[in-house]
C-alpha cells in the first residue's frame, strides 16, 4: 500500500504526463499508435496507484468489475469491425458518462447530508452531464447501428419539450446546491437528464454524427472531471479536463468543416435538413454516364496523378485493403497516388484515417482537405469511393442548397472523376449531388469492393 502523499502525487503526475503526450501523438496518423500506447500506460499507472492507496476495500467487487471490463474490452477490440468503430466509440463515451453519474449518486447516498456546498455542486454537475452523455451516446449508438432510423426523428413541440426537461433538471440541481438534502431530488435530476440526452440526439441525422460524437466525448470528459472533484482525485480532474477540452476543440473543428455554428449544434435540430426554396433540380439535359471497370483501369494506368477520395461506402464495403493493393499497382506503373481526407467523411472524426491506416496506407499519402484541394486541378483522375455530400459542388456553387458554404473536396476540378456508388440515392444530407451530372464524371454502380477487385485485375492485364 502507498501512504506517502508525495509518492502518490508523483505517480499521478506521471499518468497525467502520459495523457498529455498521448493527445500530442494522436494528432498525427504517423504517431497515433505511440499515442495509444502512452495513453494506456498512463491509465495503467493511474488505476494501479489508486488501487494501492490506503483505505481501499471491497476487493471482491473491484476484481469482479475489473474482470468484466477487461473481458468486454478485449472482445470489443478484437471482434468489432472497423465499420462499427463509430458506434463502439459512442458506446464507450456513454459508459464513461454513466459511470460518472453513478459515482455522484453513490457519493450523495453515502454522505447522507454531510456534504459541503462545493461538493454538492460537483455531484450535481457530474450527475447532470454524465446522464446526458450516457443517454445521448446510447441513442447515437442506436442510430449508427441502424437500430434506430438514421434520419432526424422529430415531433411537434420538440424544442419546447427539450427546454422544459433541461430547466427542470437545472432547477433540481439548484435546489440541491441550496440545501435540499433529499435523495429523490438527485434521482429525479438523473431521470430528467437522461430524458434530455435522448431528446437531444433524436433530431440528429447521420450527416451530423461526427459532430455528435465529438460533442458527447467532451460531455463525458467534463462529467469525469466533476467526478474528480467529488472523489478528491487530481488525476481524474486533469484527465477529464483534457478529454473535455480536446472534445470541445474537435467539436468546433467538425462544426466548421460542416459550415455549422456551435449554437446551431447545441440548440437546433441540427440533423434536420429541409429543402431550400429554389433548390429543386432543373432538367438541363445532362445525364449520368455509367462506365466499366476496364475503361476506368485504362484511365488509371495512363494517368500521371490519381487522388482516391474515401467515404463511408468504402468502409461499408471493407474495400480499404483492396484500394491499397490497387494503389500499389498504379505506383509500379509510375502513377502518383494520394488520398484526400475530408474532416467529416465517414461516421466519426478521423474515421477514414483509421480505416486506411488499418490497410497500411503510407501516412504521407493521406492529404487533408486544405492540402489536397489546390492539387485537384493537376489531378488526372479523382476516384471517389462511397463519398457523397463531402464532394458535392452545390456546397460551393448553389446558394439555395442546404449545404451551401460547407467546405468540400473539390474533385470536380480534376481532369476526370470516377464515382463508385451503389445507386443514385442521396447522401446523409438528403440532397442530389450535381457532381454525378458533370460531363467529366463517370459512374461505377455497385459494391465498391467488387469493383476495386475488378480494377486490380484489369490494371494487371494492361
């Protein structure tokens, strides 16, 4: 057992340093693996130090809980597919928020009215934010797993209902801080916060899911930090604030990438895209042009530069390994290959980076939007695999479009564009993509993996 407070402080400081360095390394795909290891090391030091503190008891429950968590974590890490990683992240976010809320409830129950006002504030914040994060993350998981509709779920008076529920939970929190030492009040606050978490995420559609995940991640960090004040744990306070701050910054970046204000994200039904007046498609005689894998193989083989634009369709088809093989074949023919990554492509921040890293795509070939956009004018072929809204020129050209102003990958500036897509169905934003009617665009309709495999065979035959 560790009883010296200086030793405890040094060990916790070591854990905090590991967390800070982990965030630093996670900012780049090249060093992300190192960041994960450092984060895991920091967590191991923090948990080990806490378990060795004087006064720790109930070892049976601790060991049982640790065993269950370890088994679930190992199974999840090994069995969950990369396409299901967003919902796994959402679920883990929820677990963290739920744990913070349960700790707050337990501490309030054990204290039995002997809490200082500042401790009650921490308990209220932990219970409120943690419950919202838990319930909201479960709804996000349900949408991502397609247990619930991915489209916005709205009803009449929804904003009013949200306001009433949130004000009710806030009122209970104020009453608790003011001296109401009744456990039923905290339980009622938890229930209202859970209801608000559900109502908060229901009107969010799939197009905004990256913003939702990063926002809920920030909520969980804030809840964990508040729990640190409840438990008088410095390492929990600091680590929670690191998660909260990084999640908040990521939310701002995601909102900017989708041309949404933070106020709209927080208070609007920000997944509900309504058709703007005058945005209906006008029949101007243009048609969609289909092509074949053999024709595309010729284009790719004799190009100087090819840019691959991955989207959620690539993830669903599990085509990342085949895409890497195709890129290697083209490079053997002297073709320069790069990958254009939009900040909100896929279902969570960094989804495409993780997917391509799994296939061992060289990190220096992954180009962020600001870096790759000026290069499309010098690109012979832009190969769009499963992306839709993030390459829609309407965001740049059509002021009446609901996504007007959203930064996009400017693939329409390439010499030719090849789009792999199952059908002409719109993306998450629910609008048609003018790129598909561009004279320079040809379409390969079907499963992305099947077509990439055909391209590999055709390129080899040339």
